[in-house]
């Protein structure tokens, strides 16, 4: 049994050409499935560096855990930007193959 063909990129994520369109795609959550795992893994590094000693010593209060969570925000934004930029470039170049997503 063969698996069904994957839908084209534009069927999963509409192409965009202006920053406002990319912002709308971001707000709709198009990048979440791909970028949350990246942010979770990459966000652990600054958390370990910045808050690791405090957590290991047992002095982690709620502000520490907020900081740990915020350490994943920048990697999420950067990977979302990269995903959307890659998608736009894929569409701009006129590729007909499905973009992984």
C-alpha cells in the first residue's frame, strides 16, 4: 500500500510576498508545529547557562521559571522567520515540489 501524495506547499501554507502576509501566517500559527520543538531544544542552552546554578541549588522561584520559558522565545521567533523565509523563497523560485511542512 502506498501513502497518498503530499499536498503542495501552497495547500498547507499560502505563499506570501510582503511582511504583513508573513505576520498573518505567523499569527495563524503556521510555524508552531515546526518551530516549537526547535525552540524547546535550543532554549535549554541559555536556560542551563543563565538559570542552571539557581535551579540546581534549589533556589528557583516563579521568576526563574518565567525566565526559563522566555529563553525559548527568541529561538522560536528565529526559527519561525527562517521557516517563513524558506517557504517564500521556495515559492518565489517557482518550485513545484512539496515544501516540507
